[in-house]
């Protein structure tokens, strides 16, 4: 049973934004301080990537573990309206895969940074995550993920 009333839950859900999240800001500001320049939420690219590094032909998605169905301790399927949430999150996961494939077809390299990399009991130090992002930007791999440390 939900601990919030339907009106409270609706207000909470309306307050959730898809841009300018703390995760995006931490990564963006940290990489900017290291000399990387980027654009935010480029709509002309599939999936409207969170950070776009045109000089490196690389995009970074900063994914929240709940909204993107990550298999970590931060994801827990809600007890109420399970069918609705399962359908929604499966659609998000499918869309993420489709967008990453489309970006790869256009010649972009894709890095996904998961929320659990910087939050929760498996988080890594911010500098470690930023080092991994910088290594990807300078590297040759087409796709990679940064996740939390294993339990």
C-alpha cells in the first residue's frame, strides 16, 4: 500500500524532471573542470543525450536506475500498479537500446553513467567516475557503462 495519498503521489511524480538532474550536473561540471566542452540535451540526436561532446563524437547518458530499469539495489519495482510500472520501465529500456543503436549508426560513441555509480551503497568516488568518463572520451570503444561497485 502506498504511504502517500493519490494527490501527494501525483505532486511528487510531476516534480520529477528529465533534464538538469544532479547526476547530469555532477558529471558535466566535473568534466568541464577537466577541460572538456559539451552541449546539453541535443534534440537533433536520437534520445536527446544528456551531454554531447562533439569534438570527441561522443554522448553521455546519465541514467537514473529506477527510470531506466537498472539491475542494482536502487531499482525496486513499486508494489502498487505493478503492471503499469513494469510496462513503462520495459518501454524505457527498449527505447534506450534503440536510441543507442541509432547513435552508433550515426557514428557516435555512447557512454551510460548509472545513478548507482555516484549514489547508494555501491557508489564510487566522483573523481573515479570522472576519470572513467575522460578515459572513454579519449578512448576508442564504441559503447560502455559506468555502474556502482559490486556488493
